[in-house]
């Protein structure tokens, strides 16, 4: 599967970058660890995806025209990074949520990653966001055995044609996805919940069908079975020409569906046991100038990955920085030491502009 995706990515002239230990695991959304200051740690092993969903907020997959790099992270580096962050947070009930700017199922070392993370003290839950399309029954049984507690399965339509259309992929087969969900629920220790994206005007009539499917499959034994996401257009994401729902309208319609189908669709944070925990330290402030080495392409065209010249060797304190500069400067920039100014820092995700070019 990985080789097939690599071939497809080649055709779009994207570079697949293997992330080694020289690059910090915190600082970008494209790979590594994202910390939102709670007991849930997001783990992002790869940005590869075989689908091209028409609403994809991160513009992944073969049809993307705005990405020029994809990443695969060495599993040992990720496991060690998680160990450090869990230790730093010093809380008892950590959830590791494997997701990313791609489909985690494309990651070739997924079972090893789950096994490694499972052994870390205080990791209570391992969950994974997936569309299941890269898995078969054997792989799902291995992942369940390795320690996945919950698969958050993105199912956006039950009707096969509508599901194919939303996935932007001719070969997408919702029937097979449902078969795999049934297998997980009936034959493994893992739970499943559905996490559809509601794109108004495109899959309105599919939401009731997804709820009914969830009920008939008896998913969501420990968690609310359906967690509907609101379609929100993003800066780099693929846009659907539709009217965006306001948050008020979204929640009102969820409450209406709750009444009709006698199901909880607006979960409380207690349902998923999410609570505030110690955040990783903010290392750079906006406006701060940092000396870095540009090491690789960033995920989107006109972005580069940069590593500060001064590193501590600790995941808790080291950051990778995304530097915005023209893709035409690639040959000149990669490998260079430059000064950059931090222009954005949200949740320890750093964006900078170069000062020396
Ligand atoms: S929404 Fe998920 S599965 Fe679909 S293209 Fe984006 S990353 Fe891939």
C-alpha cells in the first residue's frame, strides 16, 4: 500500500520525507505530537492519505495540488517523544489519539507504534481517527490486540454513490467499510464510533442513516456512538461550494436529531473524559528572532521545515518551525542557516518568516 501511495504521490511531484531524530517532534501539525493542554495527546505518524475527500480541511490525498511534501516518522522516535510528554504532564489518565493530516492507516509501523505507546505508564486509552480503507480483518485484529481501544471511523454517507463522491475517490467502498466495522465490534476488544462530517446540502439526508447504522451495528459501547463534525472551510483545505452552517444552527439540528433518534449527539467533555492538564511550555513568543537551519520542505507549497540551532535534546523543550518562503528558493534555502522571526504561535505550532532573504 505504501509503495502504491508513494507512486501516486510521485505523480503529483510531492516529496516523501522520512523524519529522523534530528527534527523535533513538536511544533508542526504535519507530524509528531500536538498538545492542546489536555490529557489527550495527538500523535501524528504520517501525513499520507489515499483518499481525496472533497471537504478535506488539510487538503490531503492524490488530488491535492497545494502540498509539496508528505512525512513518515520513525516509530521509535515517536514512542520516546510520547513517553517524555506523558511524563512531563504527570497525569494519570492520558489518551493517545492517533490522527494527523492524513490517514493513519497508511503508516507502515502502526502496530509497533500502538504496542510501544501501550507500554507507557499512565496511558489509559489509545484511539485512532481512520476511514479503515487501508485495513483488512487481520490488521484490525492486530491493532486491537496491540492496544487500540477506539476507532473513530469517518463515515460521511451510507449511500454508496454519495460516499464515493464525498471521498473524491472512485474505488471507495462504503460496503466494505461497514463490513470491517462489524468485524471490529463483533470480533475484537476495540470499540468503534462514527465521526461523519456534515456538509450541508451534500449529505443532510445521510446523517439519520448514519445514526441508524450505528444503532444497528451496536457501536459505541463505551463512548457516544456518533460524533458529527461540522464542515468548516479552512485556509489550505478543499472547499465545497455550499452554505456553511453556523454553530447555532449546527447544534440546533443535532438536538433535533437527538430527539427523533433518542441518541446523544452533543457529547459532554466527560463522555470522552477530556480535561485540562499541564501544557508543554511555549518556547518562542511572537516577534522573537530565532537562528535556525532550514532542513526540508514544509507540507504546503511555499513552506519549509526549520530546526533551531540551539536544541536541548528534549521533546518537551525543542520545536520544529515552519518557515514561509517562496518554493522557488528551495535550492538556495535547504541546508542554510538563517534568522527567522516567529509570526504565529498557536498551541505550540510555530510559523516564521525569514529575515536574511
Ligand atoms: S478527510 Fe481524511 S481521509 Fe479524507 S482526504 Fe482528508 S485526510 Fe484523507
